[in-house]
């Protein structure tokens, strides 16, 4: 297990990266990941502003794998990936994000609060493509992503770990490699042909078109404690 610890330590130091903007459109979900807490501006600060970062990432707890099982470091999808595997929980320890993930309603309704949701048309962990999870920029949800993205284009988030648990009791670890602001498309996520997880949140009140996207590359996977992989979701309708 020392190898896993060493690899995780080396990925906790953020590096500067310039977010790239793209033109894209898809499934209508970018248009309604909803209202944010009062006081959140609808438009981002000028790209040239570079205030001193105020976010201090806290160390990410090392995930626990059963000692008898060696986690896999191969990003290639397993030929035995269950066809019904879905994401059930997303954790970003350094941002204190920990949310159950649920299947979105089939009627394109407004996203729920107190949970994250996944885009069904994209991938799930282990399939060798992008898993796309989205939640409102609200307290207890993805608000820390929005807040961190406003400082140096989210440079403090680079190198942070993202943990995604799945319905078949697996844990997938990813490292944040890019933060994009003011996005209006899912094109790059849909075209991804490597194992990734994308996190999306809104940048303003309901109807604000631009979204913040966080992209993380695959690191490791292995069995998870069923209790950790199956939090009890308590979704509520957002007002």
C-alpha cells in the first residue's frame, strides 16, 4: 500500500493551468444547474485579475482499500464492467464536498438539491470515457467548486483528488487537471476517449448560461466498503 500513498501524496500539489473556452451544446442540462446562494455574482471576474488565493486545500484523506486487494492503476476499461454500474457518491475531500449521486428524472426537470446527478448519455466509471456529474452551486453541494474557480481560474483545485463510488461497491480515484469557466457545451466531455470524471456547477442564478467545469483524470480503482458506496440520498426539490 506504500505505493498508493506515495502516488496520492505527489498529486496534492496544485500547478497553474489556463482554462480553455470552447463552444458546445448538449442535452439541455447546461442551461439549468440552477440558482446559487445569495450574493454569488452572475458573471465571473475579469480573466486578468489574479488576487491572492484565499482557498487553502486541506489534505485529502487516503482512501482505504481492502488490504488483500491491490488497486488497479490502469485507465483502460475492464472487460467485466457491469452494464448496470452507476455512480452513487462523489467526494472531493479538499473542498469538503461529499454528495450522494442519483439517477436524474427522465423528464428533463430542474435538478434536485442535496444530491448530485449524472448525465445518462455519457459514461460511468470504468467505461473508459467521461463520467459527468453535476450539482447546484449551493451550500452543502458544489458551491466550493464555484468559489474556488473564481481565484486564479481555479488553480488551487489542480491536483486535488476526486473520489467516485459506484453501485457495485467500487471506488475510483481521479486527479483534477483542468478547470474551465463560462462553459456552454458538453462537446469535449462527449468526445472523451479516456477515463475521466467531469464535475459541473452553475455560475449564477437560474438561467445563467455559463457553467464551471472541473476535469479530473483517472488514477486508481479498487473495492470499496459497501457502506461507503451506498449513502442514503435525501433529495429535495429546489426552490
